[in-house]
């Protein structure tokens, strides 16, 4: 299971990311062979950072948060967002020129499956690349989240207004620019780990190599 763990601080907010990276070895040691930190992201206009983690046993996540993440210097708040039934999509090898956005959807409950399928199979306009889609149920209002890469924010805004917000059941879209992304694992390590635990990534290997640190 892949989860987004958001970490916040009442003081020294700018140091959380550095603190997580500084303790990466200790975090991996606490996970042992039951999980793997994948990457860190920072949302624009938000003071928290998001740690993406895969765990083989979701029950192990509680101990990891309570015994390890909670002790990281400057961390005073933790918010867990599970990625349920995630789909990952092939991305271009070079995305340095593209901006990454996370979009949350407020959806009528009896339209959830149809909206999920609609987003999953949508043909995006030229210039938009879908990175992942998942149920999250992280708020009463927000139950789906997907990530898009684009060079042109206006193209994304038009797509959301003209297409996504007109899907039956969609009540609201919330857009967050991801201003920083820091991979925490090499592609080779993720491939070894995913193979060991029977995880079949739904992305193309050659396309994804460029998304991980060398």
C-alpha cells in the first residue's frame, strides 16, 4: 500500500524536509523489509511536506509513524492519506521542464466509481500527462486525487473547467502546485523491492527510469 504522510511543524517549518532526508537511513532501518520511502514533495502555499511510503503490511504503518516519523526533529503534526486502488501512468523521461500538480475531487458518493473510471481512461489534451490516480477519502469532501504534469498551467485549468468539472458527480476540484519533488530511492532499488514483494508497477520501465534519482 502506498500512503502519503504529510508532516507539519509549528516552528522551523522550512527544516522539515532536511530533517527527513537527514534521517532517511534510520527511517529505512525502522521499516526494514516491510516498507520503502519513495519520495518527498512540497506543495506551494502549504507549510507541510508529503512523504510517499510503500508498506507491505498497512498495520505496520502505525508503528512507523508513532515510533519513527513522530520523533523527527521539528515535526509536530502528521496527516495520513492512503492511496487506494492507485494507477500509475508512464511519464516522459525528462520532466524537468514540466510543472507537477495534485488535484483533489469532491464527488457525490454514488458517482465515485464512474468518476474514477472516467479519469482513469480519459484522453488528455496535448501537453498534459497523468502521473497517478487513486481513491483517498482523506476528507468528507475529497475522495479522489490525481497528479498531472504539464508545461502550461492554463491548459490544465481549461481541462479541469471544461472536462473534469462537467463529469456527472464531480462537485469541486482543488488544485495544488507541487513546487518540489525529491526522490528517496533509486529506480533499481524500487524494481528490486517491488519484485520481491510481488508488486507490479503499472508504469513502463524505460519511461520511469528518469523519474528516479541515479
